[in-house]
C-alpha cells in the first residue's frame, strides 16, 4: 500500500503558476511577442532554462548565450517580485485539510519540486511544517521529466517508489513520477500522460484517493 504522499508545489499546493506565467509574459512582451495561456501549457512544470529554450523556438527568436543568462535572471527577478506578497491565501483549495488528513492517518509527506524558489514559497505560505522531506531545484540536477527528483525523494523517505503516491499538475511532472515508478494523481481535471487518476483539486479528498489496487 501507499506509505508516503509526494507533492509537486507550483499549481498543486500553491497558486504560484500564474506568477511564473506572468513573468514569462512580461519577458516575451519585452521581446515584442505575444504569450498566451495555451503557449504556457508547453512550459508548465518545465525548468527555467529549458522553458526559455522552448519559448525561443516557439517564437522564432535567436539569442546569444549572454543574453539568455540576462533574460533568465530577469525572469526570476520578476517572479520574486510577484511573489513578495504571497501568504496562506495563495494555498489552493483543500490543501491544508488534506495534509492534516494524511498526518492523522500516519502517512509521510514530501515535496518534489525542481523550483529554486521552493523554500521561499513554503516559508511564505506556512506550508513547511507539513513535510518530512523537501527536495528542490538546489538538491537535484536533472529537471522533470527526468525521474531524479522523485527518486531522491523516495530515498530520503526511505520508502520504495511504488509505495509513494504523487500529486502533479504538469505533463513533465507526471512523466517524471511515472518514470520513478510511483502512482500518480493528476491535479488538472483530466488524465495527463500515464497518470493513474485525476482530480480537479485537493478539496474534499478522503483516503480512498490513495487506493490504486
Ligand atoms: C516549477 C514550475 C515551473 C518553473 C520551474 C522552475 O516546475 O512549475 O514553471 O519553471 O518550477 O522554477 P524556478 O522557480 O527555479 O524558476
Ligand atoms: Mg506544477
């Protein structure tokens, strides 16, 4: 059975997705390009530098390596500006209740995000106290969809990957967790990739969500 629950951060627990989106939108605007919500789907859950590569290709932009460095720094500065005001209000629906329920039932909990801003977001939203293990962009090299972040998580939890249930909202994230050999619940209202189940949000979940037979 499931002994631990591992969460992606952006878009699953915290409403920070829109700030990544707004930061990229501003970057592209400065480059004279549009950036739509549909465009954003292509980079959901994707690492910062890889996101830039995808966007440059999508929008037919060429850029020197030095310029790329400048843009990546700018993107993160914009993101940091957008999140200066976040607090518990930015938690997505049902998050704290579900985390309490997991604790009450003796499950271990972890965060697996490749964002370098994970710690900051967890502190600002008061989420840190809920997790036994936190793996972020500073702890692993390979971004999702590589399974590294989820494998390191299982190792630190001292639990087998197939005893972990993962909550993910992006294609790259679902792929990463499935490659690690974990069960996956897509928090996106529809099945993404090889996800085992899907839900709209963490609101009103009960322990049955962790039955995968
Ligand atoms: C998460 C987000 C992505 C973001 C990535 C890197 O996966 O969903 O939008 O690009 O983390 O985050 P960072 O905060 O390091 O730019
Ligand atoms: Mg996500």
